[in-house]
C-alpha cells in the first residue's frame, strides 16, 4: 500500500481528501501549519507548501491551496484571490463581505484550487475550478465537511442552495462543472504507481 502525507491544518480539507482518495492509498494527516509566501498565486503557494512539507516529513506529500475570487468586488477586482482566510475572513468576516457587496448587482464569484504532489523527485499539480454566485445573506449549517465559512454564502452554478445548506449527497451530485483535483490526482497516481485503485 502506498503512503501519502497530507499536510494541512484544515480538517475540512482532510475530510474531503479521505472521501476521495482511494483505499489502496494510505492517506496520513500531518497537522503542520506552513506559512504562505506573499504571492497571490495558488499554484505557486501549493508548490511551495508541498516542498516545505516534504522537507519536514521526507515522504511523498500532497498540499491543497484554494483561492476565492469576486470579479466585481468594489475597488479590488478578484478580491481576495489566494488569501481568502487572511484578507477576507480574518479581517472583515462574512458579515463584512455581505455589507460591502450589498449594492453590487454582479455577484459572480468562483473558487480555484491547486493540489500539489511532491515525492522528492517531481512536482505534479491538479486543478479544481467552480463558478457560482454570492448569496445576500448567511445560509446553512455548520458541518465537519466545511473548508471555509465562505460555504455559508457561496451558491455553486446551477444550484439554489449555498454549500452549507446542501446535504453531503447534494454537494457530491451537484451539476456545476466542478472538476475535483483529488479525483484527478487518483487517476494520475494509479497510472504512475501501477496500483489497481477501487
């Protein structure tokens, strides 16, 4: 059985990984908060973090970085970008975001993700992207699947509910064109390692 270390302090990401990483891969969680470089680029950050993780554990690692983008954010198009927690959630919170966006008609927004794998030899990257709209109010319930408080206000494309309002089944079966980077990673890793993943 192949072992991969997922280095993250975000338990929602761990829950998602465990749901999607195949059982013939032993996924181990290592909680180690790596400081992010001051670069507004999730691909750069994901690679930086996975290389730092490998230096720490000396075993094949994955790291996932996600950005959140609001094209019509007043005065700062595509805010908060690669820093949703630090620049948005920690500084203004969801209530502050909704207040700033209250008179903005264009409420389009999207998540971008980069899953980086490093085994000491090669870096491979897998991407996720999902469009949606920003709700006008906080909606939904807390869940251990939640990656971010943005789930309370993010309505995926072709959906009526926020991510936090959906059941696990609704989130898994939504029709928003989302490509899951964990699934993409599985397919690549199966070919790379010769595993018969179930």
